[in-house]
């Protein structure tokens, strides 16, 4: 079993990022058995498919790497790196561009969503983004790729590209059996990605770009800030119900209960069983304390790492060296299969 997954780098990481993707990665790493491996990378090459600020990309990549380590990705156990330090990603993408069909890429909904009304003005990178994503996983012979709903179509495409490449170009052994160049990766559902909303508006996702800092708990926030933000979170005057149905049209209350459940590793129903009938005067301090307890070690490690650029560079350099080594045989096999002469 080899798990491979990527995440686009951003800065200002918050509780939503942690309880969404990041904690799932940590759990997958922690659940692996001997002989199984995780490759986790920052998809910095994907980030240039949309208009971007170079300084922000650089600081976002470093911050995301630091956050992953602070949250529990152990660079000794998992291979943690950024794509740009492993040229094989860009190389294999080009090789796979010969196999991916225009018709397949034309059907990708993410391109349609992200290019919107301005298809003519979208970058070519945005169009071929899913081919780079295929290269990301095929390069390492990934067997399992944890992806959310929105990325399922891209993984399906990676399988189509791998199958067509194997069919068209894979060498055959002495008995005439195909010796596949690529493994077809299976999608896996991440254990549980909680959807965390803004503390100021329960209908909007918690976001790094919200103008109000009070809308999000950042991973670098200290205990006092966390407590203050939770106490000021928007709510309503009603006490908590004892059944989930009672939160149907109370999005802010539902969000706080969802956050509590995710942090305590229980269900919203479980939280309501404990707090049903209580007002926010009692629930908010309990939530704040739980949050501080979870985030304190994370923010401590994160701030330390952000202050130690050399340590962070070394972690990424080591991860990239391991990734380059793991990628080399597959990249060579792909060049060879295509009839490309190499030293
Ligand atoms: N496109 C993914 C996203 O935006 C990130 C990503 C890039 C990825 N390469 C990947 C995810 C390979 C899984 C496997 O979420």
C-alpha cells in the first residue's frame, strides 16, 4: 500500500484546514502498518495555474509545510516535500500529455468552474492541471489516493491515462505479458473531513481570506485569542437542543457543535447528549478550552518552525531527496517505453 496525496499551499492556516484535510493525513500516517508508506506533498506547481503572487506562494509553501509538521506529519515516517523540488513531476506531466486526450480534459468540471466565463483567458496550465495531478500519483506507483469529492474526477482521469499509456506503450515480457509502467490508483475516502464554517456567519466556510479575523481560529493563535474568538462567536439566544434536528435552521449553533464534535472525536449527536438544554454561556467556555487544549501544542510547534527557516528547509530537502529517488525508476521506464533516448 502506498498512499500519495497533495495539497495546494496557502498561508494563514486555520482550524478549518486542520479539521478538514490536515488531520486526515496525520491519521492515515498513524494508521499505516509496516511496509506501507505515505507521500505527502505541497502542490506548488499546481498553484501557478491561477494568477498568483510569487512572494505569497513561497511563504504559503513554507507555512503549509510547517503546519503539516506541527499538526503531526512526521517527516521521518512520511515523505513530505514540495513538487518544485522534484523535477520528475513536471517531466512526467509532459510525457503524459502525449497520452491524455483533449476530449477527456474538456470534460473536467474543475476547469470549467475555475475558468468561469473567461475560458479564453485561462492559463494552459489550468487546462492541463489534471495531467500534472496524474503525474503526481503515477510517478510513485500510488495504490491509494485520499481525495475529497471535488477531486474524484481528476483521479478517474489519472486511471484513464495510466491504462491508456500501459496499453499503448508498456513493454511485454518473454511470455508476451504486459509489464505495466503505471499502477492504477484507487481513490479512498478520507476518514472524516469536517466542514467548518465562519464564526461570524454560519453559512460561509471558514476562510483565510475573510476580512474579519474573528471569523477564524488560526493555528498560530495563542490561548487568549482562541478563548476571545470563541466567546465572541455569533450565536442565537436559544439553549442547545438535545436532538440534531433542533439545529436545522441555526447554522452558527450547528457550526460550534460540529467543531466541538470534531475536536472531541465524537458526533454532533454525542455533543448534544451532553450539552442539550445548556446555553452558550456554558457551552462556549467548554468549547474554548477544548480548542486551546488541541491547538496549544500545534501553535507552539508551528511558531517554533516558522522561526527556524533552516530546519524547515532541511525537512523539505530531505523529503524531496527521498521523493526523487522513489520517482526515478518510474520516470525512466516512461521515457524508455516512449522510445525517448536518454543517457
Ligand atoms: N488538486 C488537489 C486539490 O486541489 C491537490 C492535488 C494535486 C492532489 N496533486 C494531487 C491531490 C495528487 C491528490 C493527489 O485538492
